[in-house]
């Protein structure tokens, strides 16, 4: 369900694959192929650093 709603097409998939392979070539530890994942991870890290209780996000949307 989530994947079907957020699929961007073949060219977007190829772009993300290039980003991932380029990150591997550069020996990057963190590779974010989706900007929304990076923002979510940043919120989680900020919660640990502050420290505050985590705010859980549901990534699967109901029909």
C-alpha cells in the first residue's frame, strides 16, 4: 500500500540507485535515497540528544 502510493516511476528509481551506488563508491556510511527518511532520522536523533520521549510515526497509511 505505502509503496504503491509513493512510487515515483522507473526514472526516479534509477536516480535513487545512482545515488546509492555513488555513496558506496565514496564510502559514505549514511546514504539517504529519500529526503523524508533523512528528516525522520533527524527528528529521532534530536530526540535522543535532547533527551525527550520519541514521537512515533506510522508509515503505513490506512486504505
